[in-house]
C-alpha cells in the first residue's frame, strides 16, 4: 500500500507549487506520521502532531510547527524536523483521498520525502 501511494506521489508534476494543491485542509490532523523516501522508510523523519502548534519528533523531542491553510505550507521549529531538509525545501500538508500527508518538496517542486498518518 505504501509503495502504491509513493508511486502515485511521483506522478505529481515536478513543478507543482503549494498553491497547486486542491484546497488545503483547515488544520493539520493530529496523528502519528510515518515517512518514506526513494521507496524506503525514513524513520528519523517520523513525527506525531500533538496539537495545533506542537509536535514530537521520532525521538519524542518536542518542537513547534506553523501551518498556513492558505498555501498548505507547514514549517517546523525545534525538534528533529527543524533543518531536516536542505535550504529551499518546503513541507506541504494535504489530504489526498482523505489521507493526511506531509510532502517535503525541493525548490522545483519535486517530492523528496513524504509522511503519512498512521491509521485512519
């Protein structure tokens, strides 16, 4: 199932910008998220959204995040996701087919990694 979701994500346009996502959800769903890149689990990127502003990284270290529903962008401060991607990369929250997902994207819009909520 994860591989199928990953394959579908690769079909997205490399030039897609955060504004290209169909209507961003009003809020990030509170859940545990498992991360993938290049068809492999990336457990160090795993995280849990605890509240409207707080998350825990894969080592349960707390951090904050900000979500802009107008663009779908999510920004992490503190914890393991702060600086986890190279400069210029962004994270976008969306819910394809109702499944909460954070997509880490390069400056050109190519997906470098994605994280999906565990369970439904």
